[in-house]
C-alpha cells in the first residue's frame, strides 16, 4: 500500500496528463458517467454506462454537465472546443498500485481517447462517412466486423449499437489499445481476429497508431511490458528448474 496521500497522487497524475495534452483532463469516473447520462438520456440510477473510462466531448456539454473544479480548472474560460475526459483510477488503485502502473493505465486511456478524438474530427468534417466506413468494413470482412461489434456491444463500449460508424471507430480504438498495451488480451477480446494482420493496415487509413502512441505518452510513464504472461511463467519455471 502506498504511503503517499491519494490527493498527491491525483495531482501528480493530473499534471502528467496536462503536460502531455492541453485538451485532456483527469476526472473522477462519476463525472464521465454524468455527462454520458445527460447527453444520451440514460437513467440516473443506471450503472451500465458505456465508455466510462475515457470520453471525447464538446466543450458545451462539459460546461453544461460538470463544474470547472472537477477538471482541475478555475473556470472554463480557455476550454478547448472539444476535450478528452480521462477517468482517474479507482480509490483502491490509487492506494495500492505503484505510480508507474497508474501512469501506464492512464497513458492507455489517453491513447484511446486521442484515437476517438481523431475520429470525431473526421466525422465532423465529413472525412469519415457511413460510405467510407462501409468501404473499411469490406476490407476488414463483414463476418469479422460483426464479431467485433457484438463484442463491443456486450462490453458496453457502444452508445448507439446500430451505428456502423460508431462501432468501427470504437473497434479501431479498442483493438489498437490492446495491441499497444495488452496484446495478450487481443485473443481474449477478439478470438478469431487476433491473428488478422490486415486489420492494422485498414486502421492506418484513418489513424497512425505509432504516432498517437508516442504523442499520448505521459511524462514518467514506462513502456508497457509486452512479454506474454505465458512466456513469463515458462521463464520462471525454467529458472526454478536450473
């Protein structure tokens, strides 16, 4: 358990995010849930709110459904037109996990949010239309896309479960997030898609994952440990047998 006060850890994590992006803000998860409820009409007592770890949202909605101090601000005077709200770790995580793990967790969330932001801008300016998404789906494969959408729906990652555009955008963000930070989980999330090497080529048509990965890296965050859990177990057993 950490001896550093929770408030100090939150301040450190908030500074790391602010240092990386001026349009990203660390908030309590309840703030994101509130914004989602108000924007999309979810029941006030509902606990099944999608996209509660990171959210791209217009400034007008931030002003309407939150208070500046919840974003670590004195006022909304200089708020960007569109922002990324990043959910801070849970209380027990702040108490128990090393700061490096927390930075890595938030780096992953910010990476996801940056991809969402790129897609939001492309949708807004007409570069990512339903017709364009249908072209991408044909490159992915309809069966593969349907599997991905079913997974995202079951994992509460979609607001409009009938929207091909939203499903495509979230598929890109989730898949690349896993690929960069937790590749072991790709076959867990997408059993028949983990070995589909062409997916990254399709996703690169709208997102440069390496560029976003580097640009979203939080100050002080270590690289993810991409060695598989199975390989680590095998290495440990080998050492013990020597």
